[in-house]
C-alpha cells in the first residue's frame, strides 16, 4: 500500500506542468529542451569585476552601472546560443529573451513576438531624434516580409543587448552598419 501511494505521488508530481527552478550552474548539467520554459534563480549582486566589465563594454563610468538586476540578467544570459523558437539557456530567440528579461528586471510580461511587442499599448513610441534610455526596447526589420522581426534592449552609448543568429546573446552596437540599416524604432514602457 505504501509503495502504491508513493507511485501515485511520483506520477502526480511528474504530471504537473510546473517550471523547474534552476541556477546558472545547473544549465549545463541538465538537459532541457530549448522550447521548455525554465524559472532561473539569478544571483543578487554584481561583483566589482562584473561592474568593471560592463563599464568598459559600454564605455561608461562604473557609477553608471546602477540597474544591477539588468546587468545580472545580461551576464547570466550572455553567450547563450540563438535558436529560433527557443525559450531557455539551451537556445533562445530575441523575443523570448526580452520576455524573460522584462519579467525578471521590470516585473512586466511581454508578448511572445517582436511584432506584438512593437504594437503593445503599454509602451510609447520614441520619436526619431529623441535620446534612448536604458530599458527601451529597440526594433529591427531583418525579414523583408515583416515590419518588425527582431528586438533587443537599449543599454547605454548606442549599445543594446539581444539574441542574434550570428552572435547569440550579446551586446551589440546600434552604430554597426547592419543594425543601422535594419533599425525601425524604439518604445519605452509608460510610467
């Protein structure tokens, strides 16, 4: 009877659709499908070395790195492989990365696609020539058949973070010709 009850409990637990909670150290040793959502346990503070890394990468003073949650997230996801339709650290696409980032950093749920994000009424369009701010979503037209087909998040000094098919999850520059010619616009979460 005890064995039967144990089996029922195990089957019940396995049949739940809850998301596993894992740390960065778990990612490499666990074999999650790239389309399986995972809840990550992020560290709480940036080290001095990480602050120095970001200040150099963004060409800003260390004191300018103030949104620790944002940079903890970026450090945790940097170099993750790009995978169209992927939603975790075994492979992620640009919109799933922004969903995860906005959920963790800004406690805001985003739509699943870059096109839906671009039209989200909770965000206001940034007018051409208006300076971008850290946290703005930046959009690009990579595919000819779509108005918007790629998204990233603006950081500082014309740098943004996103997931691309050639660089994976990385910090890129809006001044790079490829991104300049593909740039569509940016939106900012309304306050």
